[in-house]
């Protein structure tokens, strides 16, 4: 298994991973009674019966040991698939989903993400830490048992790199954060904002890629999700995420969720320190949630252009009307 770089788009591809084609293990390996014996990276609450447990992935995309060892093959770049790949089991209960959890339980899942990102960023080899969650049969989820996954990579994934570059350019031109600017306008227009709790807002982005795409973000500028928050703030974020997911699941059978936070800026060697010089001012963390749209819906993408049949203004209005307690 290795990483190969497409010289045109500059994106890295994980190449060759035969084990991943194997059928789903049965019984569920995430249920506490069936769990394959492995090291526990984090358990919450730390004492007593755990609700959230994090351990290394059984079939990791990236391996923790070693040096990425970048090398060339003629004009091409490649490196070893060094990194981390972890599973966050969100509940010991096989049938409980994140959307069904109490605010307190969701808060523990969010806290696990915070702690694992912060821990992985201490490793200077890792340039980026991604948290993602696939929920629903059509989402590509690995197991139906509620879980999310964390990867730490020696490169910044393509979409986040685009975002970071645009944010940096916006900041360079205006000395303002693009996401703060977006949120200010959205709050003023109030057309695409769905909900808020304390400092956190949920909105359908102006150029939504799929129907009911929704982002969660703090109003107060902050580039890093993994900064521990005061108790009340974290509870607000958990409450907003729960309400948002319960709304979304009334219009879609599943979703993808991804946390977008700043890259690992502890890599301060030469070029990179200059590159991320304005990161604290120019980037703003957020969650992106992309509902799964059914196969025959009017939303599909052709040649990487998104066609979205539902205007985000209509999506936001519909979502606002749905009962977030359901
Ligand atoms: Zn299970
Ligand atoms: Zn901002
Ligand atoms: Zn983003």
C-alpha cells in the first residue's frame, strides 16, 4: 500500500489495499462483547462504564509506524501510507444512532473528536487530521453500529487544501476571514440559516452541492475545532448537531459528516511556517454535512460539476419547519 500523487490535480490517492474488499465481519466488531482485542486510545467517561471508545482501525488505510519517505518515480511522487486511522465507537448500544442520543451523549462524542485531533496533531509527521462519519446504508458506512473515523495524514486532503488556499487569499485581500464574512451575511439575510444554539449556527451554504447540505459553525472566529470549549458552549454545539441531524433524517436516509479544522501548524520548518502564517486569522472551523440523496433524485454530478435540484433557500425553509425533536 502506498500513496501516489496525481501530478495534475495534486491530490494524493491511497493505492492498493486488498483487505478492504473483504465482506463485513459478522458479528459486529464494534459491539463491546464481540470486540477484537486491541489497544484503547480513549474511553469516555474515563471512569466506569464507557459510552465512547476510540481504538485503532482493524484494517487501517494508514499505518502509524515509519517515515513517509517521499520518493520519485520518474515525474511522479509517491510516499508510504504512514498515518493514523482510528474508530470512534459512539455508543456500546448496537442500535442507537447519534441523532437519537441525548445532548450529553453527543457532547461526549464531540469531546472524543477534540481530544483525538489534539493528540494526533502532537505528531509532527501528520499535516492534517480528518474526522468523518458516514451514517446510513447508502453512505458507505463500514458497520451499522454508530461510529465515526479519524485519519491523520502526511498530506492535506485536496478539498481542504482548496479551502485553505481560498481562505488565505480572501484574508490577504481583505484582512477578514471568509467564513466570518459568510456568516455575517447569512445572519443578516436570514434565508439560509436553519437554527442556532448559543454561539453556533446551522445553515445551508449558498452554493450547496446536494439538497439539504448543511454546515455547522461557531459565530466567534476560531480556526481550530480541537480547542477545548467551556462546558456550556460544548453543550450548545451538541444540542445543535442533534437537532440538525434529526431534521435531516426526515428528508434523507443518511448523511456524510466531516469536520474541517486547521491543518497541523506545528510543522514549522521553513516554507510551511510562512505558508500558515495567517492561519489563525484566515481559517474558521466548521462541520459539513452532506445528506445522502436517493439514486433517482434530480441531484447528481457529471464530470465533477454539481447539479442540485433544490435551492438552499427552499431547503433551509423546509428544515426550519421540521420538528427537531423527532
Ligand atoms: Zn454493534
Ligand atoms: Zn472566521
Ligand atoms: Zn469546509
